[in-house]
C-alpha cells in the first residue's frame, strides 16, 4: 500500500502511530506530500479529489481518505482492537474531538502561512483558538477516565493533537490550567509509537 504522508501533519501522525501499534509499518510505502489549497501540485489530487493527506492507496481497491477512514480500515486489517465495540461511540467522539483540535490548529497555521498579510483576520484566528481551548477543557474535565484506560484510537488522536499544539503553537501554552491532561500526555508521549513520530518540518 502507498501512503501519502507529511511528517508535520497531525492527521498523518495518527496513521503512523496506528501502523506501529498494530505492527503494520512494513505494509506501507510512504510518499511525501506537501501543499495547501492554493498550492496543491504536490498533493495526491489524482487519488483524493480533495487533495488532502493522509491518503492510502490500497493494492486491491480505491484510495481511502480521510485519517478516520484510513485508521478504521488499517485497524480492522491488522486486528488492532483500537476501535473496541464496547465503547465505540466514546472512542469515535474522542477521535472527533481531537481531529477538531487539529483542524482548528491547522487553520490557524495556514492563515499565517498562505494568506496575504492584508487579508488576515486576527479575530477569526482567536476564535479558532477558543474552539481548541474549549475542547481541551472538555478533555481535562470529562475524558481523563477514558484517556487512562486501555489504548484506543481516541487516545492516539488526542496524543497527536496535543503534539501538534506543542509543535506549531507552543506560545499558546495549552498545559496551563490542564494539569491532568498535561500529565497524561507526558506519559503517553513516551510510547515508542509516539516517540518515533514526533512532528518535524
Ligand atoms: C504543517 O506543516 O503544520 C502541516 C503540514 C501538513 C498538513 C498539516 C499541517
């Protein structure tokens, strides 16, 4: 299988962590992809009409995207048990919460990276951060029990979201007032799969 990937992307990191946790790393050949809607030439446009990564090209079927679909597929393929039926709605909601943090953070970064200075809108950027802050508060107040449990895809997604905040938005200090989440991330980040996939530009 071919995986279109970028080591800075938290969505791609979810897939990379899952590949390691389920012992499937050798099943995938990684192709570097980079770009955004204004510069999509080095994105997998033929494989994913949305031009987004990660995108997984299977040997025996059409390409898969987005990260949630790819992770669910690879988990089923590798019998990883990262989407346990007994708590599936919690796992999917936690994964969606983490993906929402990533979406908002990536929008903040793209605003600075690809929008001409005169067209930037700081209030819109701050509103993205407000969304992230609310989600982080929900993790701290409602999800710590789940995060402390057996490994699942919700936990992996949260780990990748927090890692991206450290990577691209360190000045926002997401740990402030969220001691339990910060402690959880400290321990979770030491998993081999997380240590091997720390984001890089
Ligand atoms: C980044 O450089 O932050 C980035 C790269 C690819 C996808 C998302 C984010």
